[in-house]
C-alpha cells in the first residue's frame, strides 16, 4: 500500500524538479514553495488560507508570476488498494501527489490534532532544510474537513512532503474516530 504512495510522490517530484530547473534557466531567481497568504476567504482561520506556491518569480516587467505543476494519475496503478491504519480501514484509489482527497463518513471532532498535523507539515517557520532545487519536504495546502453530503472531505496538496506526512494524517484520522477512509484524487483534472 505504501509503495503506491511512493510511486505517486516520486513521479510528481521528478516532474516538479524538472519544472523548477526549466524555469530557472530563464528566471534564475524563481523560488519554489514560497508561503503565501492570499487575499480573500477571510472567513477562514489564517492557517487554512496559507498556501505554498509551487514556483514564483518576477518577469521582465517586475510582476510576480506563478507555476503550479500538475500530472494526471498513472493509469497503470491498481484501481483499488486496501489496508488499515490501526482499526481504520483505508481504501486507496489512484492519486496525484498534489491533489489528494480523504473522504469519510461525518464524525464529530474539534480537529485540533488535524490543525497540529497541518502546522507541522506546512512548516510555518520555514525551518526545514531546502535541497538544491529549493524543496523542503512540506505540504503546500490542506483544507479543514468539508461536508459533502453525508461525507467529510479533506483535500491536500502534499507538495514535497514525504510519504510519512500521509501516514501521519491517516493516524490523525484514526485517532479522531474515523472507521473507514477513501483516499484518491477523485475530483482532480490536470490543466
């Protein structure tokens, strides 16, 4: 089950790194994973308005430009994989590393552990080591659980975070009382 995640992550990071290097050929100051607080959505807590942009740079007119790197799911991965985290059943569908969705029946929770998980993996203080491409092993964005019908959905862009970030999120969900979760890129469409 975890190999499925490693394949998705490795494939996405190879594509992401290639995009960074290509952009830096013409824009050497292009910066990946810059933490932004966009205008709008002031009704949300600040933590959930923060976003790490894949790549940002200034053009010749001194205007900020941004790149998001998106891939389609691999068609040759198994359609469904099943496993468990503690007593929680986990069903994996094809995923794109930067467009995960965790879907599970509605439960009552204050989601404080989820907030802590997100703060850790968003790396608010920018203390993580950046590699030669400027990647620092961080989540780019997550939303608090959102109600869709009788389900809760958590969308997550895992950015350059390791597979362990997914495992820890699944542990948070299991601890919160989730009994069954579906994980996939259900609504993702590549640009």
